[in-house]
C-alpha cells in the first residue's frame, strides 16, 4: 500500500499509476513515445538513464530507496535505445551501474515498439535514488552453478537453519549470480544480507569460448560503449546508429520473471545532469565494459549445493522464544497480550470447540514468527 499522503494519477497512454510529483515528466516521455513513428524518426536517440519512479520517499541512512511494495513502480528506458539494440522478449541484457551489475532476463512485450519503454523497477532491489544506469547486451554464455558459497552479513542465530538456506536458494533461482554480488533479503520479516563469495561450475566457459567469439563480443561492446558516450541527452536521431548494432546478436529465451540487484551500502549517490552524461558513458566504456567481459554469470537449479558461512554466529544463542523474539523485536509483552486475548476467546463459550487459529496479514509481517511464539 502506498502512503495516503501521496497523490497518484493514472497515465491514459500506458495505464501506469504514477505519483503526482513525477507525473509531468512521465507524461512527456510517454507522449513522445506514443506519438513517434517507430518505422521512421524516433525522437531523442539517447539512453534514458536513471528516471526511477519510487512509490515512497523513504530512504535508508545511505540514501537508498527502500524496497518497493507497489509493482507498478517503473524505471523508464527510451524506446530508441531498445530499437537500436533490437531487443525482443527473452533477450539477455546487462543492467550496469557504477557499483553493481545485474542481468535482466525478459522484456514486457513480444516485439519492441516505440511505446514499449518501461522496465518494472520492482525487479530492482534497493536501487540508489540518484544513480543512473547503462544498458549493454550480454552475449556470453551462462552456466549452471554446482557449488555456491555465501557470506552472511551480521549473522544471527535465527538464520542458522536449513529453512534459511532453502529460502536463499529459492530466491537466487530467480536471478543470475556472479562472484562478489551483494543481495538483501527478508526472511519471516527479518532483514539480512549476503555476498556471493565463490561459485563453481562443471563447465569452464573460458575453455569453451572460441577466440573468434571473444574478439567479436569485445568488438561489439567496444563499439556500443563508444557510441553511447556521444549520445545527446536532449536531441538526436537513432536511425544513424542502427547500423552500429551487430544484427547477429543471439539471446537465449529465458523464462524466469523475477529479478534482483543490490547496490552496496558503501556506494555514494551521483547527480545526473546534461554535462555529466558524456563522462558517465566514458566511465561505462572504460570501466564497466571491462567488468562485463571479465564477469561470469551463473544460474542455479535444484542440484546446486549451497554453503553459507555461519562461523560468526554466536554458538551460545538459543532458539528459545525469549531470545528469538525479545532480543530481535522486543515482542514478548505483545506476545503475552495476544495469548491473553486468545485464551479469553477460546474459553468464552465452553460449548464451542476451537479447532485452530487463522492469522491474517500481508507477506513479511511476521505471521509465522508470531505463530511459533504463541505456541511456546
């Protein structure tokens, strides 16, 4: 649910609910995309970088947007960008920021049209509010991980269980992972973070990749990054750039629909303006491109083995209700009140036989934790 203090309007072109303060710029972009002719001139041949519609103004201590709870939150990318790179549904692309990378697995349409300019930003996990992005085609192979080693940040005793390990594995099944990636999760309402320390695969990509393939991939990324550097933020045509894209790009059709990425807490927000666009793409060309070529991404399946480093957990902690709930949430008093209410209802009419209790509430609000606590 979004805040009652915010005003929301629905765009008549794309039926997207946008906050009132962002509606003006959204309407300009959407109107321009709708009115343009996708077969001839597309307005503004530039990458749309960092227009992020957050459903809340709440930020953490590092000025990062908190996890969106409204699925129509959007990250807008200009249609000319998608047109230039010939994206279609199922294409693999690499979403690059200055501090992290994540592969997007599918686009929200069968074929890219001028009106298809939206990426659901709910797929972006903990994005920097002032950060900006670059979109680069990902042409490398993706192998299945056999062994994955994770490092748990600020480990707690309640996370030292097979349930947590199964939960992490299930969440990671929705994304492609690489070594060094930071991810944030919520388990039964409790937040925690992990880092992917090491990944082992049964297939060594570097041995199977032909030299000609490697040269062709590097040349393509060089060419795209150099051209992105010169794109103008306010004007230009995309038709003269279409020839720069290698029409031989092949992308695997991918079926998963959930994506996550994490911006490290140490990252500093950067202000995007017209004068900094060229410098940003210069950095993409010189830095992020190299990371793309060197990074290797993996998918996981039910046969992937997970190892989570719990060495920093306090072995003296127990899973008793007093430790688990009092130390973490301070809910012992509330639990006692809930028990008293339940007892009063159960014993109000001795003739009625109560067979069970049903706890109602949104996901992640601690229903399972309360259910465990009131049974102690």
